[in-house]
């Protein structure tokens, strides 16, 4: 078999056989297929797509390229969750403690920031002392003891995805349904949970910018998971507006703590109740309505925040920061972005990807793989889409420890927030829900 012929086939819009797809993935991981040939294949897939059989075969080959984690030594139903990536998306650290309180086990491997989107592992490392990298044995022990542990992706989990993702990131081939579906589902299948909730983001801050593509992506991932014996649900949720008010690692941890203490922003709290409700539903804890009520109660009665504290302690983090979030170090510099124009109106539009990029420019994300993160850098939004504003109002505040970063970030933020006289249409938090053979639109 020759990679050249496979590239030519896909370029000519022909189907690849299962053997061809397995050859391509295995020989790319082993280094026998060079990046330049795989880049050409990725671009051919980007333009010409793949059918469901091709996507499933590629996903399985990618999942089996490394360790397939066996979670059977953890008792009970294991539920995983994955977001396709967004700005201000800190839901994992809110919903995992909620469902763990009800006895659902969460043994989760999470990623770092990617492009303009943040990553759970980077956010967790903003908590002093907290470890996100330890042996599988210790990981299982913590889940058995506390019901929950979140760690970084182990080196040998779906290595094909690791290599392909790095290549897609630099060849403009990220926003492709077959490539995103196989990337996410290969990791989820390898990670071993019984049930998987997918949070498929849609909107200007997501990789999938329109609703139809997001639904199609969700349906493909649900089908792949169900065909591999996993119970699946996907929610298609908004990413036209950043989630919550805080963007940036320790700023987001503070918002996680506020939300678990019942004082979080409404959009973030409501979405977390829906996500946690669906995780509890997947674990057979009741109807969706009952499960959402259970999620609310876990916040109200203070048990979910106790679960977060248990997890942080078990992973070596300093729990005083969770008990008293004022302890988080503030950045050296801050700058209010004030509405200077003489207008009265509403925030009509936010370029959410632009705000994610601005947060990275302030130091909250990496520009190159080698960069270290400024945990206290980021943006706190004071106004969001639909809020009334007038001249002199503070729209948001920028935080950084590197003064030289402020000017560029300020310009990016100013261009990302649009004020107009008319009030924009309200955007729902959840657009659709996908289960096996079922699509509900809201
Ligand atoms: N998240 C992933 O893990 N992979 C993608 O391709 C996109 C988002």
C-alpha cells in the first residue's frame, strides 16, 4: 500500500477502505508516513469529507493506537464529559463534583488550552500544589475514595490524535467534522468510561460556527460511541457569547468556586445544571427533570463544593484557596475597558473567539507549545450581550503580569465588543439535544 495512492483517492472524492485507513493511522504513528503526506491527506479530508464508516474506522484505529484504559477496578457507573472547546468554559470543574456527590464516578482525562480556547488542566494547575499528572494506580485510588479525579491526558492515550492534532493546528485543518469527531471520540473511547456526555459548542467562539454543522458533528459522535457500546448524549450549546464572566485560569477557578457556592453567573449556573443533569440521567439516576433538580440541590446544600475540596485535597492542592478564593494572587496590572463613544444602547455582539485570543495575548494561554502560562492573566467581563450600556461604563477589565501585553490585547478586546442601539435577540443556552436515534431542538 502507498500513502500517495490513498491521498490521490481522497483527493478524487473516493472512499478509503478500512484497511487503507488503518494502514494510514498505524504508519503515521510509527513515523513511516511523513507529516507532509499526512498534511495533504488532512486537507483532502477537510474538503471531501468522509462517510460514517470511514469516520468510525478512523476513530477506532486512533483509539487503539495507544493504551485502552480499563476502568473496571473502579466500582459503579463511570461517566465522562467532553466539550468541543470554548471561551470561559469551566463547566467540568463544576459538574464533576455535582455528579460525584450522587455516587457517579468521574475518572476524567482533560486537555490543555488549544488555540483560542482554554483547557481544564491549565485551569486546575492555577490551584497551588494541585497535581494533574500521576500514576494510573493513584488515579483509580482517588476516584474510588472521592468519586472524582481529573488529570492530564496520559502520554499514551490515543497518540495518533496527539500527532494529528498538532499537525491540524498548523495546517488549517481543525474545523472539519470527520477530523473533530475522530479526534474527540478516539480519546473518549480509549479513556474507558461507560457513558459519555458531549458538550458540542456552536457559535463564533466555537470550532463549529453554525448550528447545522454542530448537530451533524454531535450525531456522528453519538453514533460512534453507541456503536462501541457506550451510552451517549450530546447537548449543542451556545458559544456566541463567552460562558460566565471570567476568562483566564485562576479567574475561572474563582468563578467555579462562586458557582458551586450558589453565587455564580446565571448562564454558567444554568448550563452546568443542564450538563450535570444529563450526566446523572446517563447514570440512570432519574428523568432529565429529576436529574436537573438533583444537580440544583447539590449546589444549594453545599455538598458539591465539598466534593471539589475533597478532589483538590486528594490531588495535593491547597484547599485554603477553595475555601477562600481571595487568596489567589492578583495580577500586577489591570486595565478597565471603558465605553468611550457617546452612545446609549446594548452590547449587540461579542466576537468570542477574539476575546479568547485577547486573553491568550494577556498571558492566559500559550502562543507556542513551549510558553508558560500566567495563571492570573485574563479578562473579567462586566457587561455581556444584551446588557444596556452608556458612555463611561466599564465593559470589562484586563489582567496581566506583563505590561507590554496590554496594548495589543486592549485593541483586540475593543474590536471584539460591538455596541448598537437595538437590543439583540436573546440566544438560548442549549439549542439541541442528541441521543441515539433522537434529535430534540429547543
Ligand atoms: N477538541 C478535540 O479534542 N479535538 C478536536 O478536533 C477539536 C476539539
